[in-house]
């Protein structure tokens, strides 16, 4: 028999071997996870599917001048790849929805019918309208029920969108395909010599990432992905590997980041410059020449790019530069790159007029008339340290006043910040004047870790002490996890009421 010292030595050696084996296995697992974390479709995309253009929604105008649209939320199947049907949701079809279009000053009504197997909502992202018509989580539509919001369009020409907003389930409902654009026109924009023929030289570009598993979307969150769902492919307007035939020298792209978590850095494969002419809330004061533009979920940008006869150029999403550390950048999708959309120019192009040097004056507040300053700190644990509570009003604002909101990302991960009902001016970003792409009207802003933005907002009505609006992170898993608050607009001296009971 071995002596006690020898037995002890063998036990220690065995334990050391086990520890080394465990460390080696863990290290190998972490290394594999790291190596497999990035995704790239650059140079491998075939671009063999013509880009689908969402149809303009049918509407009727009654004797009082109200324009009425109909939207049915439906479940169905969509063939993103020939012969492979995927279970999806959509408006008036199996995936995404039509483009609604109305003019400033028009009265609009939307008949929303829910034919899904569960409750949902329709939020008019970027729209200035009464809180009861906003489509937030307090305006749930049960299966088989109809909701008919009505309001007067009271904002400049802009590229807005609509999508569900059910509390705790927004990521899932948007990822399944419930989204569409809502375009606003006005006289000032119509008179400008901009590309404006829908689907021809004025193209909606709804960019989403996705992953397929069998006949369903795979919505799982990979390990370390605390940003939310990240797919391994992109599509535009529900089209995988899309190309679009261009017949004009200048083409206007209305870019919408319709993904639930992914942040895109849009540029062209040859690094050509292009003109940014609009942001979330409408046209800029003047075009800004850029060679890339970053959009987080929910953000929009209108850009105009020049093409040459017979050429092909690719809209691409490049690596993210947002001050994240190497680990955070890797698992937030920052190292991922995608070929998104190929533009194919005809051999002979219709001439386009030059872009104007000035566009429209901005109608957002400058901040000098601000009467209140507020601070909002963003972490995954909530906003200002608290998670969303449907029965609690977090902020009360007075109709007709301007406020300054300082929004700070004090977390170690990316966030963004979306405010319902209003368009704001960015007064400062990361301690400096905003870059050209942040000088227009905004309703959503990206905030990397340890970044702050100072915003000027004017609350010009209508007041409703009984119904709140939302502000939240538009990385939708973060929103679902509780990164959301509620604010109510009241008349001077009025108090906010307790929000209505939420049955979902």
C-alpha cells in the first residue's frame, strides 16, 4: 500500500490535472465563442433577388376630408428563399406592411384590426399626435378586436414608421415582421428639386437582420449577447440578397434601421461620398456630405447618392466604431459586416437636377427657452435606476413649454433613447457640438457607453393627464426588460392622473 504522503501527492496531482483540464476546456470554449462571434457577408452576397418595394397603402377620403387607411395584423408564411416557407407576421400581408402616406394638415384615421393569436399594438414612431392615439403599451388591441386612432398630421415632411409596442413583447413582434413606413409630405419639401418618385428614384430601405431555423425565425440570443437578438443575414424590405435597378443619376434612399438590436454603419463599397438630406424628423437645413452614417434601431436617414451609367455599387454595413471595448464590440455585433443592397445603374440614366444648397428651416427648439432641465441615466437595470411600471408616471411636463433633457449612458453596453410624440434638437453630443448627421430633428439617438447627449424638446400638446407617452431604449430587448419610462403632458397647474389599468 502507498504511504499517506504518496496518496496525498496522487490526490493533489489528480486535482491539479482536473483543474488544468477544466481551465483548458473553458478557455477553448471562450476562444471558440470569440472566433465564431463575428459575421460577414461581404464579398459573398449574390444579389440575385429584385428589391421588393412596399406598396403605397390604399386610402379613402370622406366628405370631411379625413383620409382613412386599413391595417390588418396577420400571421402567415413568407418565402424569403424559393421553396422555403417561413412563419411570419405582417400588416395586410404575410410580412411587413404597406407604406402609409399623408400630407401635413390632413386628418388621418387608421382602422387597425388584430387577426393575430395574441394582443398587440401599433405605435406611430416619430409621429406627433395625442397620447391616446400613440399606440403604446396602453393601447393594446386584443385578438379579433379593432382600434381606430384618428389625428391631424401636424409636422414637417419626414420618414416615419409604425411597429408594435406591447409591453414585454416588442422585440418578438417586430422581429416576426410587423413594421412599415409612414411618409409625411408638405408643400416646402414638394417644391424642392429632390428625387421624389416613390419606388423609382425615391426608395424605401427597411434594413433588418434575421436568422432562419427550419420554417421559423430563430430569435434566440447567443451567449454574451446582452444587446439583444443579432441575426447572421440582412434583408431589405423583406428581400434577401437584394438588388435594385436605378434609372436616374441621383437616387434617394430612405434608410430605416428596422432591426431590434443591431447597429449599422452604412457606407458604399467604394467609399463614395453621398448627401444626407434628412434625419428622423424630416429634412435638414442643408445637405451634409458624408461617406458613412450610423443608425441604431429605430433611427432613419434620407440620403441621396449619385450613380454612373452602367455601374454597380453596394450599400454595405461596416464595423461599428462606438468606443466599445474589444469584448463589448465583439458581442454587440460591432465586428460584423454585411453587404446590404446592390444598386445597378442603367446604361443610360435620366438626368437629375442638382441638389439644392439649402433645404428647409428647422422647427425644433433651440433650447434657450427651456424652463426645466432633467437627467436620465441609462442602464440595463432601468432608467434612473428603476424598471418600467405601467402604473407609475415617471415624468410630468407642461404643455407649451420647452425642456432640456440630459441623457447619460452609464452602462458598459450600447443603448439608445427614443421619445414618443416629440422631435428634439441635439444641443451637445459627448461633450461637443453635434456632428452634421445629428443637427436635424431627431426622436431616437444612439449612446455608446459613457456617452451623454443634451436634448431640447418642446411639448406643444395636446395635454392628456390620463394617458402617458413613453421614453425608452429602442434596443427592443432592453425595452422589454424594463428600460422604459412614462411621461404625461398636462395643462399648467394640472396634475397627472393614475394611468389606466393595463390588462396585458
